[in-house]
C-alpha cells in the first residue's frame, strides 16, 4: 500500500506542469488574436492566366493549428477598382506558408492587377466576438512589364478552352490613332474598350472547328497579330464498361470512350480496384489489362477514371471472376470424313483452369443460312457426325465454345468449308417442244431447262434424247447432246413419236422426261383472248377440256419483238386451272402472246387457249400512214392500214381524227372541240371501232385550208399529235369545168393531130398553091337554077367587067394614065375600078375579053385599108388584045409586067382582088346600080386564072406592048 501511495504521488506531480501549460495556452486563446498576413507575394502564370498568392501568418503567442478565414480582394487597372473578393478558409499552423490561386477571365497581360488580404480566426475555441485583422498592403501584378515595343499585341497566346465555354480576348495597341479591326475565322468581331489602349472581346459558347485550333486576329496599319484558340470537346463518360477473363489468369476490362475530344493530348484512363487498393494506368483508351493474383480473389470492384485538362469522368463495376469467363476460340476444325450425304467434323479447344469442361456449339451452314446446330460438351477435343446432307453441295461448319460452369459469352467462331460427293440426278429435266410442219413433215425442236444444283447432284455432262416411232416400236434413234446445250432439233415423218430426255452426271442418269408428238398438225383455230398484266406478272385461267388431263403447259416468248423467239414455258399439275406468269424480261408496252396446252395421258399436247396481253399498256408511239382521196370542195376521204401487232404498245381501242381550220370554223357534227398541247383549238372525232380504217370528212368549205391527223388510242392514251397534214379544198365549180374543158382539149388535140396528118390533103382541097378549076370545090357549092349542068368556062370572046385595085393612098407610087391624086383628094373615096368595058356609045362591035372563074381568091398585102376606083380616060386608046395564042403567053406577059411594077410599089402596100364579072358595076360608083345595063356578049370560057398585080395598071399604055395591061371594052358586054 505504501508503494502504491508513492507511485500515485509521483504521477500527480508529473501531471501538474502539463496542466499548468494547458491552462496558460487556453488563457492565451481566450483572448482575441489579430493575426495579419505577412510576406504576401503575387506571381503571374501566363499559361494558365492565373495570379498565384503566397503568404504567411506569424504569431509567437500560439503554437496550435487554428481555423482561419482570409478575405482576398483583387483590383484591375487601379487599386480602387475591385473586381473580385473571396473568402478563403483553411487551417493554419504557426509560420505556415499558404497558397491561393485566382484565374482571370481577362488575359493578365492586358491589365495591371492589385491584390490585398486580411484574416480572421474562425476557430470554435476562440470566443466571440471575432474581428478582421488589418488589410495588408496592395501588391501589384503587372504582366506588361515583360512586353516589348511592338505596336500591337493580342492575348492570350495558345489558349486551351473547352467547347461551350466563354473566352475573353484582348489586344494592346501602342498607337492610339491606329484603326484596328479584329476577326474570328474571317468574321468581323466587335469588342469593348477597357482602357485607353486596351480592347476586350468576349466570345460566347465557343465551338470546336478543327484540331489545329480556331484563329482570331487583329489588323491595323501594320502587320496583323493573332492567337489560336484550342477548343476541346467535352470529355464523355466511358460507356459499356465490362471486364472478363479468357484463362482465369488475366482480366481484361473494355469500354467505349465516346467521341474524341479533338486535342492532340488524349485523356488519361486509370483503373482502380477498391478491395485490393491497387490501381494501374491504362495503355489504351478503350482497354485495360489487370493481372489476377494467386490469392484466390473472386470479387473485384473496379473504378475507371477518365481525365483531361478540364474535367474527370468515372464509372464503376462489381465483377465476379468465375462468372466472367470468355473462352478462347477453338482451333484445328476440319472434316474427318465426307460422303454424298454426311460428314464428320473434329476440332480442339484451350483448357481453362483445372481442365474445366467447355460447351461447344457446332453449326452447319448452306447457302449462307444455318441449317443445323448442335451443342457438344468438350474438354480438349471435339468430334461430331453431320448427316442428311445433299450431294455435291458446298457447306460451311462453324464452332464456338463457352464456359460450361457459368455461361458468360461465346468465344469467337472458327469455320471450315467442305463439299459433299456427287450422286445421280434426282429429278427429270423439264422438257418442252416446238413443232413446225414443212411439206407435211413435222420438225421438232426440243428444249429443256438445266437442272437446279439441288437436283443435279453433280455436274451434268450430257443429255440423252431417245426418239421412238410409236407406229414402229422397233425403230429407235438415240442422240447425245453435250452440256450445257439445252435444245436439239429432230425431223420426223407423219407417224406418232415418243421422245425421252435424261440428264447424266459422273454417277448416272436422271429420271426420264417424256413428250409425245403427233404426225399431223393439231387444231390451231383457237380464238385469242385478251388479258391485262399486273406488277406481279400475267394472271390467267382456263377451262379444262378433258377430265383425264395429266397437266398443263403455258408457253410464251420473253422478247417477242426480237427474232428468233426465246421460248419459255411453265409446267403445271392437272389440278391447276390458273397461274401467274412472271419474268424479269417482261417490259411495259410489249405485247406478249401466251398459248395454253393440255397434256393428255399419252403425253400429247393439245392447244387449249390463246391469250395476249401487256404488262402495262402505253400510248401509241407513232401514227398510221394515212392516204387522202376523193377530194371535193366539201369533203375528202381518209384511209389507213393496220400496223403490226408486235409494234403496238397497247390494245388499239379506236382512232381519233383531228381537224383544224385556218378560218377557225365551228366543229362539224360528230366532232368535239378540244385544245392541243400548244393551246391551239382543234376538232376531234372519236372512232371507237378499231376495225374501221376509213373516214369521210364532210361539210367543208370550198377553197379552204384544213389540217388533219389520225392517231390511234389505247387505254393509256393517244399517239403523238405532231404530224398534221394540210389539204386545200377546191372551188365548188372547178370539177364541172374540168369535166367540160378536158373533153374539149382532148377533141382539139385530136383535130390538130388529124389536121397535121392530113395537112397535104387539106391544102390540096381547100387552098392549093395554084388553084385548079377542075379541082375546085366551089362548083359543088354553087347551085344554079338556070343551068344545073354548069361547067368550067373556056376562053371565049366576052365583055369583062372590071379589075378592083386596093392600095394605101399614103406614099403610093401607082400611077394610072399619067395622073396621081394627093392624099387629101383620095381620102375617103371609095374603091376605084378599072373598067375593062368600052364606054363610048358608038362602040358596037364585040371584042375579045378575059373572064375569071374564081370568086373567092384574094391576094393581099398587109394592112391596106384604102381602096380606089380608077376610071380610064376617054382619050386613051382602047386596049387591044393581041392574039391569044395560048394561056401560057398571057401568063408570061402578066408575070413580066408584074415583076417590073414591084420596084415602084413599096412592100406590103398593094392588094389585088379578083372581082366577079357579074358583081362589078359598069362605071362610076360601084355601089349604085348601072342605069343602062349593057347587053351581055358572048364570052369565051378559059381555064387559067391568075392574080394580076397592081403594078400592071400603073404604067400608061405603050404602043410597043404585045399585050395591054388594060382592055377597054364596051360596058354593054358581059361575061357569063
């Protein structure tokens, strides 16, 4: 007990100084502590545009940590312009150096900053009231001191900002008079003035443009200055974060990093595991490996942290090692044995842990589709037999595996292709025939479709064609057609035949396909029906003729407009009475003809129906050639012909007849008014009968111009309207005149031809060169009642009448008995007659005379319009007629005197008319009858007649003349 008391006393004595020290400290803290910041230092970080503050708080009266508040003020340009004030709380130790940073939105180079602070103890151990210490002195931060004397500066340099943030850019100009403009990516930007030589520009919500940065520049009178803003896209949170193991030795965590930030410096990724407290810096931006330790840890709590200059993103996952096994892909997959219908596949796998079993999945693919799938438990080697395969078919086998204890995901697939062996074809070829008869003998062209790969079971090498005469069963003909040919031609006689076709590959033949051919043509007189196509093809149906039909065949040509026809057909069963024919070769506007055959039990084909149709009808592409006939003043007839059905783009339903008039007449009866594409007015007549090929346009106006057009129409529309023809109707009476004038012209031509052919005969009959009295037709025209037996007169003694001389008075050189009258004297006078009869009363003796028989002959010069009567003077001696030995002497004498007188008569101014002795007056005025008509004297008839020229009367009578030009006879003597 004594020892215990001693120890207690010693312990109490040891605690007494400690309590004394604590009492003193508490008493000190109970008093106000005005702690003023000391050694305030302000530095500038231009890269981050930050002001960094550093200071200490020194107070020798306390030695414990105190919670304190520092109030910081920042001014710009001058100390009184406070732009920022903030309270900074922290725990302070004695003589501890404190730090604080402030980031400026305005580049620090563009303004002078001032900083000061004060402090206050904010510790719960210090009793109230609490109060602030005194302000420290202003500390100046001037970044412009480091600038040179360049006239223009732009800040900040190489600023790194995040997309969507705000940025302030400023410039400093040394020249106050310079006009400076600033541009953001060549777009003029406006700012505000902060100081005499400082301007600031606030860029709101900046966007990412390119990895190389966004350009901002200012230019004045000197060289432009600018900066580059590096804009980073916002760092995204990692997506699809997961971890797995392939071999229970290494964990692999993967994630989707999202969009690239667009910076050269990529974000960093760190993987932290909370249970073990370990972390690792990932080498890839989307994957990270973690080494599994041997301490049998199964649960892992991973946190993935993504970090860049601006922010951090994190995502966590809780992972069980056993439940996240992802096996490696198997290997060495190959077919061990392959036949026509099965194959054995083998493969190997990688072991996991203590030889845990794997679940492997074997897939069989044909034509790109999975057709078989089998699951097999495998430790090291796998094997499986695939059956029910098709011969000569290419397959693909695929294998993948998963952890059998806890399924997480399948491994990658491995694959191997193989082909089964060939087998004999399993189906007969699809055969059809085309029969044509030449001179009564059928020529058969056989067609067959190639077997599909499924039914060929190998490569087809050739086709066997066996032709059997049913009338002579022992007669066989075998043809071998090498593949890939799909047709052959056989010439038969008029017997019935059966033809069998088989396909052969390397293993054997296919089942036979049989067709039967009759030796006589079948019934081709089947009415053709019409049908309309659809988007799916041509739907059609038919009525069976026989109850014992074994099937039906539909036959057509894919391209009927191209020859030779590419024959197509479709085989149908006996229960089918309809189908839809489709083909990729079908085109709109093409006429397709279908023939439907019924197949009998003897494999004979009988034509059942014919059908024609269009997949889609189109408007006609051209118009028929129209002939215009029977043109009259009020109508004309149009006619045209059919054009081939192969060239028709649809079923012709009728025709439109268009008629246009230049005079704008109203439409005739039956026509309707319509407008063409060029807005011209036209009349249209509808012919709804496609078989009508003529049309009469009536009720037209004479002498009018019309335009007409005939165009067909289908259900899709009408033909082109750009080929109008013009026609002009004739005059209303022109056809009548033609009927009259043409016969007249014809008759005139006939008469002219006859006259031309009989010209010599007409000349001889009507106007001979020297009239022959015996050939004259005048005698036949004159009928004398006194003497019906009148004949040609002979030259006898007679009293002549007179000779009538016709001439122009102007410039006439004709002289009668030495006298000549002036134009004034002769103007208006009547024709003068040269009397050939004696005028003396005492003349009584007969004298010879010349008598003329031709009453019509007239020899005239052109344009002599004056006639004169020339009497013979009494003093002139009587003209004596010399002995008339013959008419020839008289002619010669007259001809000589006539030729001598031509020199005095101008050409074209003389006429000589023969005047009948019976018609000539005796004397004086020829128009007045004679008062004392003389008694007729005997005349002698003569045969010769001659025209006496006027010149024979001009000269005076000459004594030496053998024949006087004029003979004066007694007027009482007449010539009969």
